[in-house]
């Protein structure tokens, strides 16, 4: 019984807790997005936010095209200095 309890605690510490923390960080990032931010979607599309609501964002992509995407599809903020270092 104690081994089972120990296994559950270890599982929680190494799998569930870190994933919950990561999800909170992603949620905070997406809530902090604003007009003008340059982003990369989970599909690899680079764009600049021109309009944002609670659940969606309209981004401008190269060539003056506009896309309406779900905020959940935004993976990260684009930083040109990060690309230059790679």
C-alpha cells in the first residue's frame, strides 16, 4: 500500500505538476498578447497581430494577407535576435 502511494506521489511530482506549470505559463503568455506583437503559430506561420479578442486573433502575414486564428494556435512570440543566434 505504501509503495502504491509512493508511486502516485512520484508520478505527480514528475509528470502532472510540471505539465500543469507549463500550461499556466502558456495561458499567461497568450493572455498577455497585444496588437503589434509578432508571433509564430503552432503550424509555423509567422505574423503580426493586428486585432485580438478573447479567443481569436487576426494576424497579418507577409504579402499583406490576413488570417483569423484561434489564440490557442499561437505557439510563441517571434524574436529576430533568437533567429540570428541559431
